[in-house]
């Protein structure tokens, strides 16, 4: 089990990074919340969760998920403990809302907010609330928000949405619509707004 990785960031995107430590480069999948915290860092330490992928009752691969804060990792692991919630869905949840917003929604039994996340239907929302209500506590996270040039922002947002499992053409259309609205957004804001519309 890899508890954490500390090293140099050699590649960075809103959905994953390459983290070099001890001469080995690890591809680590991240949420938008973690990206916000590390986007201006050259070196970082991430808490990690190793997911074993199974196909036909045999191991088919591994995925490494990284989190800037222990509390986000803790919530991720609680979410994937719920039947029907996989690592990809948990990452989409943590990219759509901050960990404290998800916890508050669970504690407040806000099914509507949880259902608004891609991949979460009414049954899954009820199950998440039922299984996690007693396990989650309130927490607070801070977000670092900055702007990037429009063309780079569009490319980064589109790349992130495709990596999260959305159709490229649909994502491109939504991003174009959001950028055409005239509101000033950073890449994280653009992705979060797009997640609400897809």
C-alpha cells in the first residue's frame, strides 16, 4: 500500500499529474479540488489511495489516486465503500463539489445535490446518505482560484471533462456556451459549471 508520495511534479493537468520520486514517475489521478491546491507548485506531497481494477475475477490493473489533504482522501475512501460508487464516480463528485459541501449534503440528506452529479441516480444518492451519514463529519477546505488564458483554459477544461468520462463534442459545446456568456471564470470554475450542465 502506498500511503503518500512526495516529489517533483513533471506533468500537471486538472485530472492527473506525473509525480517523480526516487527516480520513478507515478501517474496519479486527482480531483479538481487537489488540482486547485497544487497547480502552482513544482513539488508536492499527496496522500494516495491505490485502487485495484478487477475484470473477470482477476486483477487487470492499478490506479493511483492522490489528494492534497487527508480529509479529501478520507471522504474518497468512504464514498467508494458504498456499493455502486466506483473510484471514477467518487472523483467526479470531488471535482463537482468541495469535500465539505458533499459532507454537508450527506448530513443534511440533500439528495437533490448528490443526484446532480454525473453517475449518481436516485438509488445511489439514497444509498450514499444512508451508509455514510453516521460516518462523515463536517470539514472545511480552502480553494486557490486563478485565471488562465481563454484558449488554454478551454483546452484544459475539455481535456479534464473527457478524462472524467464525458463526450468530447457535448463537453466542447457546453464550454463554448459558458465562455460565450461573458462571465470571467478560471479553469476550475469552467469545469465545475460544465459539470452542472452535462
